[in-house]
């Protein structure tokens, strides 16, 4: 993996990181400078008390593929020795103190609940939790066709293609400050993404007893983007609606492809691909009785294997995959047989339970280091099975959103289908946010910081355009050299990147982010005497405008509402303006259709709006945009200003009512 976030069932963090950039929660020991070596030492395989207590700070992410049999205790001892007194570790300890306080509060809350008497656990299970879980289970898909494709060591594997020797030695992408990803040989020594490079070098040197050294390869994001596009091109043949939430990971539903293949044995791959592109994909459960389930799942596994082989043949890169009835489980399954393998989980309750219950809670997307520690500290929960057994306590102690996510995790449920949250334009309707981050050596020069944040913003803008996302909210994340984090947010009434103002929106977003950076610096400087030194910048867009309608810019409103334009509209569409909702029919695209397409003239801006048999949603949305209170107010103010500046003879000012009545 390259530092990405999966989109399903996140407890508190819905953003994801593109291009392998690390986030705060990913960092295993993210100090970029060596610390004093006076921290506790490793002695004969036994950790000191302080080292044992601090190891939770070091393990901030579950072991990655290839790290299953590493000497975790010895690795923790080395990491703590080298960075135990770093600024990052000091901050982690402060954050951990807050977690300890929260654990004490939760224990107290639980004790008070028990002291009140009554069998509250049984009542909560019967009245709320179990009915909710039964409802979730009733919604499960009856087939395992959700596939998660995860490229193996993607960044370093791209370099191995041109330098095969890198596959035979401990190697990683990055530098002494930070590692983006490592190959599987380096992972045997505990080297992983989001670890400072000097720590990775120390691990390889000590654990190999000086026989090997860690080789660093410089990042090449143009190469990664190119290879990611090649992978996507292969996968889209099998699911044109797949979602890639990072450069190296794809979520796809192979059910529709498989149904066509099994139903029409004579259809070629190209014919199936064209059919998928030109038809609306249906949930495969609609035809669940059409095929023998065992034969169907056997065919699904064979198809997934051929997809992975096709990726390797076309790109030279290997990938691993998980196949399950939802993407939450498929994501975990994709890690089981890495590298270059796949794992299948059947759709029955028993099959799902057998797979998820033995898992450590941390393996479930959304359960991070802090939540894991709280579950362990308050309730002694280590595995998903433990979470299910103590679901009443967890539901009672956590806030509603987190509690419901934990309940879903306890039964391995997620409402995940590759197409259920995508509209007709391919826009992800359930996406909460999208962000880009960059980690670098601390910078205090203002011009350099502005250049960095502009580069990050332009990269994010490209993603927004590709995904047809229209954000209203922009957030800037600033991580200082002392690892403190400052966040600044700006929200607009009208979304950016409407089809009519994409170029201007790009400039606007850059301007907004630069203003937020200035505010962050000002906020910090007003409360601190030291230099504003930054080690990470991140830009996030959220609060998306998800309907298909477009909102006109203020200039377009003014042009559409100018006296000359209104007069032209009256001459050409007089009847429509007298009765603004009168519909003028156009020629039907389907001569046998009972309802023909229609054109409606907006009574406010005079624009022509295409209607259809789907109803008046587009018309209503357009008129709502025109009647946006702020826009109307700005329009009135600007029109009044124009009138005051005219050199002609004084004329009576036109009111908004005149605009709406066409006078």
C-alpha cells in the first residue's frame, strides 16, 4: 500500500492520501532526525518497563504484508532507542496521556452504569443492537463479487522494472527523512512506509549484523502515475465503474462481467466489455437464482486470477486481491496472500464470521491506534470476536457514529458496492472528502511554503476535475516541525468547479489555500515566539455539491439579466416569458417514447434547460440556484452600482421584481 485510506466504515477520518504521502496516523516513528541514545536499551530479548509501555506509541499501524514473522520486540527496542526522546515521541506521549484519561473516564462511566443496577446490557442488546445487526445482515449481498486489487510494493516495484537488482536487496523509495514504501526483503527487517529513512537503515544494519544495508531510491511520481494508469486501463475492461482511491488500489465489482460471461458463452471479452460500457449495471443479486452458487464463485475466483495475470502481462507488475461480498472484507482479504496472491471469502454469515472474528481489531479499516488502545484498555478487546462479545459495552461507551461503525465491524458488514454510490456522470455521491499531503524536511521560508502549497493544490485540482467533484469547503492542514497540527477551513456558498467556471475555480482554490496558509502562520506567530517551521502541508476539499445542475457565475447572471439580453429574450421567447414555466417540446429521440424531451426557459436568467422523462429535478435545481439568496443580493447590488455610474439621463432604477417579471 502507498499510504491510502479506504473509503468504507471509517470511524473518524474520511480523508485519503494520494500518491503514497504519509499522514500523521501512518507514522511509525516519524522523527526525521536521530534523538539521544539514552533511551532504554534492548537486553537479551527482554524489554525494559518503559520500552514495554512505549511500544504502543511505535506501532501505530498494523504490520504490513511481509512483516508477519519479524522480531517485533527487538525492532521496537531499536526504534525507541533511536527516537525515544525525539520531538515526535514526546508529542505521542502527550497524546497518549489524553487517551489514558479517556480510558479512565470510560471505565468510570461503565462502573456507574453497573452500580445503577438492572440488566442494561441485555436490554440494550434486545432493544437496539441486535435488531440493528439483523437488519445489516439482511442487506448482505448473496454473492462474493466485490474485489479489491492491491498492487504489491507499488512504488518500489515500478523501479524494479528498470533495475531488477533492487528485488534482491533491502530497498525502499524515499530518503533519510521519510520512506514511501519498501520491498519485501526490507520489510523482514521492519522497514515500512512512513518510517524515517535513518531508522530503516539502522534496522537493516543491526538486524542483519552488518551484512546488508538499506538502498534508497528517489521518488518518481510521474512514473507511478503512468503505471497506475496502465493498471486502471486493464481493470476497467472488467468493471468500467471501478473506483481507485489511490494509485495502487482499486475497488471493483466483477459480478456483471461474470454474469454476461456465464450467460452468453459465445461472447468474447471485447463484446462483454462493450456491453458493460453501454448498459446500466444491475446488482448481481437480482439474478442470484440463475446460476449455481458454487459454480459461480469458482468462476469468480478464476476470473480474478486471470485479471491479475492480465495486469502482470500488460504492466510487468504483480498485484494481490481479495474477493468477498463487501469491500470491507475484500480489503482485509487482499492482504492475506501477499505478494502476488488472492483470497476468497464466501457470502454466508458463517464464512464471514470465521474470517473476521479471529482478526485483530486493528485489521478493520477505521479502527486506528487510539481506538484500539481504548478498546483494549477499557474492555480488554483484542479481536473482532471480543468486540462482538462486548458489543453492548462498546455501543454504550462510544459516540453514536463510532458505535455504529464498531457494530458493523463486529459482524464484518459494510454497505459497499462499486456502483451503488455513483451517479450517471461517474461522481461518487458518498465521498466526504479528497485530500493531498506532502511531507518534507522542515521549511520556514515563506516563499518556499507558498510554492509547496500551490503545487499540492494544483495536484488536488487535477483529481477534482477528473472525478467531476464540486467542493464548497477547503481545509488546509499544517504540521509544524514540533509535530503540532494547525487546521484552517474556508467554506463557500456556491461550489467550485461548476462547468461554466472551471478555470476561475482553479485560481480561486489556490487563492483560498494561500489565504488559509497566511492565517495559519499569523495564528501561530501571535501565540509563539519561535519560527513558523513546517514539515507537512495538506489540502483537503469536501462538502461536495452532488447534483447534476450547474450554477451560473455572478457575471453570467449579470449578462443574462441585462436589459439588452432581457429584451432579446422577450422578442424571441415572449410567450415563454409571459408564462415562464410553459414548456416547448422538442423532437423526441425515440419515436416510440410516450414522453418527448422538453426545453424550459428559466424565468430568472433566461437560460434554456433540457427536461426529460425523469422529472423536473434539473429544472428545479437550476431555479433554486438562480434564487440563491446571496447571488440575488450580489446581483441587485451590482445592478444598482451600474445604474449609478451611467452618464445618461437619470432613469428609474429597475428592481428585482422587474427582472423576474421581464420588465
